[in-house]
């Protein structure tokens, strides 16, 4: 709670307000931090947003910055890396001294925005919605997000029970067109179900089309799926997926960079995709036109050294044109979940060999196969002619012909030999049409 001098009292200290870890940070006394604006925090009279001098100040600073700064802002990320979240939040709150890398106009806009924000209120809303805030360095923070460098999220709002870091360790992104075809929806759902059955977590963006099909495929296989949203995790978007996102939160996780109540914008969708790419071991693109946002995810995965994977479609389909362009580059073509796991999984997790059915004639010895191939398709032939065609002796050809007769491939006509009707169909169907 806030003391009479405007400073956060002992109740705001970690351990006395229920702040027992990432999930425990949204306890009831934690909401008072940002409300300590009205009094000075020291002899200079400088305001102290969220009690930033206290032990738990990094949490409040990052919650504060998550509203002031847009996702993926690399300039702000550099500030945080060099000065720390607390110092950056304090300067924005106090209006200076100005940090480098932005114009005076931009700095004034950020400072003006900072004056209207209250981190404690965001934490209270999050607590009521069953949402927690995960910061870099927390036990639950997925370390692979650090690969984004200064574009790393300031923090993530997480809705759902499982541990985000543990789910991300074995996860694959399945993304694609919103206006997908039946083929695209089928492939996304089938791939996601296959991955879930093999113990992999399916990550997508919760959108219509391929994203929704992927989430449903994983849920239908009683697997775990993660939706990374471009808005506050307490407000489902699109609204038509409200029930789906509720199910995802119950069976997996709903994750986002934006504070509670925030709405999506086109730029936020694009920036959200970098989180999907960094969070997972690989990105599978199912149907994507040349300007599809899912290609942004795939290219981000390439830059981060993740596997980039594509599901082919008809060569005439505009919705598959972007995928085919990826496949002409460094992306790998897959057709099912086993092939995805072969790429992103551990050593020895190989997809089965792809081959046609084994036919009885495939089991013949090579010499018998040559004799069988030497018989004409539309008439009987004498043993000498067959022997010459098989490049063997006449006695050997006759011995092989008797073997083939016992197996039903040939029959004797006087002094000659002829293929049976069944052999003509199964062995040399082209000759049967002459």
C-alpha cells in the first residue's frame, strides 16, 4: 500500500503481498504501485512510478513500459538493455533526460502517453481475468525469445495454467492464409493433430483460416496448443473465435505482448509474428499468397535460424504461390506430421520411407524378371526367342518359364509361351492396350 509520503510501504515488498513468483505477482497489494504518483519519492520531489525503488520494481516498470512502447520497438529495447527497465520507465515518467535514438517529437509523445498509464490497474485487471505477466529472467520465461535481441518482448501476458517455458521447448508453429481453401484447412488440422499425437505443442495466431484449423486439430487430438494474439489476452480476437480461444486457454495457453484490453492493428499483427517464429523450433506454412502475413513469420524463422517448412498446393493456386516461393528457397517441403518431426525433432525421429506397395513380381529373382520381361504381350513366343530377349541360354529360359507358370504369370501354348491375362494386367498393362 502507499504510505503518507507517497512511497510504497512494506506491503509492496516481494514476499509480503503474495508476490511468490511469476504467477503470484498480481496479488491484491501489488496494484497500488503505480498509484503512488501524487507524492515525491525523495528530496528532489521527483515522482516514483510504481514505487520503482522497491525490490519488486522491475515487474512494475515492465508492465508500465508494455503500455507506453509498441511491441518490437528496437530503440526501446536498446534502452532497456543498456539502462534497465526501471531507469527507462522513470525517465519516461519524469519527461527526461531524453534518451537517444528518437526525435524530440517522438520523445514528447512517449512521455505524454506515460502520464496516463497505471501499471497497478493493468495487474489488477489481469488478476481478475486469470492472467499473469512473465518477464525476461523469470523461471517461466522462454529463453529462445532472447534471440530477438532488442526486439525481444518487454514481457508477455499469459492466460492458462501450463508453464510457458516448458511448452515452448517442444513446439512447432503452424500458420497460413485466413481465407484458406478446404484443402488448406484439412492439411492444417491434420498436421496439428499429428503433431499433438506425437507430443508436440502447436503454436499459431488464433486467426480465421489455417490458424483456427491448426488450433482445432491439436485440441481435437487432446493435445496442447498456444495462441499468440496481437491484442490483450483478456479480449478474444477475432470475436468469432471467442469459444475457441477459451478452449485454448483451458487446454493450453493464450499469450500476448499487449496489456489487457488492447485492440489489434495491422502493424501489431505483423510484429506478433516474430514472437511465433522465435518461440518455436520451426514454422510450417500451409497456404499463403505472395503478400500473406504468414510469410513474415516464415522469414523471421529463417533469420532466427529456425526450420522453415512449407506444405505444397496446386501450382495454379494463388493461395499456395507464397509457399511455393519459400520452397524454391531454403524452406523444406513436407506432407505430414512425421516429416515435420523429422526436421524439428531429435536424432533418430525419422519419417517412414515413402514407397509404393510391394507386388508379387517384385519378389522374383532378377533372372526370372528378365525372362518375364522378354515375353511379348500379345502372342506366344518360342523359348529360343525368349532366351535371346532375356540374354540367357534356352535351357535356363525354359527352367524360368516353368517357375513362372507355377506362379501364374505364363502359360504354354504348343511349343510357345505366353503371358497369362493376369500377368498382362499386373505386369505390363501398356501391352494389354495395344
